[in-house]
């Protein structure tokens, strides 16, 4: 009896093992199937995330690599971040001028597996603004933190060029997933219509303006200014962490007076100390102009996105562009 009971127990154990292995195999197949069905898109910073999300729609999962509220000019990827890129189906970034670390990362990425999209790849970039700024600490840190851009990467702040970035993302997704072409093209077309409407709002706001000069914290709005016939004068250069020299501040004070500047624009994601000092010394108003480089999670949770922030920027610019 004991012998038979032992055999019975062994049989039950074997059946349990077989059942577990079979279940695990089915689970693994389901997971693999889920991975192939759900497109995994990793994007660098917020505008790339929002553009990709609007194109992908329900066809995939879009992730933001650079944490919300983080300044992308200063970002360096961790090993975990690099793993997210290599495991993605599609990786979207703006340009080598902003995400300077991408070139090195892509050396270890299988681009046959991961579709890589440089959203600004077809856009001719303008020369970056070169302002006189303090070099005391910059000389020592130049090799570690090279923030002097030769070209201006801020193309997403021009609603017309934003359309080109959306098209680049759409085309890359269609090429990698031709069976979902209709979905991507439909989604992209709907979003591009919104961007065209945004462009029209900007055109209407500034077409009859007499004073078209504005002063901003860093030179992020050059493409927007060029598109609508405006003149941007910035406190810092392409990177917001540059500190202007005393001679540069003296130039700005003179410029503000000569051009009847009534507003100085600052950013909530970077130190506004210099902008505040300049506004106080020239007796002008302060207002926010958001470069959308590091939109916070709180702002996203409140429903803010590229379109809504750009509309807020338009209202802010109307204070000085009259």
C-alpha cells in the first residue's frame, strides 16, 4: 500500500511539473506575442514624446526616456536608459545637436532591430547664438559638459517645423510597420491639422505687429522668431545654464531701452535669477515663455501638452509683440 501510495504521489508531482512547464511555455509565448503586437517606442524628451504619441495612437506604447522636469541639455543616459533604447522597437530623438550622447549610444544599438528616428534629420539647422558669457568655471568643465552648440536644435518650437518632425516619425513607423500604414497616416494627418491651426494663430497674431522684438532667458526661440518675422534677443545662448558676462548684461540693458522692450521672458525649469535682476534693473515685466524642454509630470497630469503650451506661449508673446 505504501509503495502504491508513493507511486501515486510521484505521479501527481510529475503531472504538476508538466502542467507548470506547459503553463510557463504558454505564458512566454503570450508575452512574446504581446511584444510583437505592441510597438514599443522610446523617445528622448517631451516634444518627441508628444509627437510620437499622437502618431502611434493605440497601436503601441510610447515612453519618455528623460524624466519629466529634467533639463535635456544636461542629461546623460544611465545604463538602464541605454537598455530601454536597445530593447525598444523604435527610438525617437530630436537631433545630435541636442541629444549629443546619442551617437555613442547608437554604436551599441542594432538598427536592424530598433528603428532609429532623428526627427529633425531633414531640417537645415540654424547657427546657434553665440553670446559673451562667463568662462571661470566653464573652462574647467568644458570636456565634461560641452554645452556650446554650433547649431540651434530648437526646431520643435516652430509649429511649421514641428510638422516636419511629425512626418519624419510617421514615415519611420510606416517603413518599419507597413501593415499599420493606414493607422499612422491617419493619426499623423489629424495631428498635423492641429499644428497647421496653431501656425495660423501665430501668423494672425503677429502679421500687423509694429514692435516685433522680445527678450528671452535662453536662445530657444530662434526658429519661431524666423517663421513669424520676429526678433529674439536672449540673455544666455543655446543652453540655459550659461551665465552672461557683465558686459553682456550692459548690452542687454541698452538693448531693452532702445527697443522699448516691456517684457523679459524666463523659464520655470531653469534658474531665473539673471532674468529677474535684469527686469528689476530695467523696470520691465517678467513673464514665462516655455521651451517645452522639460515639461513637468504635474503639468502633464493637468492635461498640458505641446499644443496647449504653445498656445500659452503665444498669449505670453502678445504682451511684448504689439
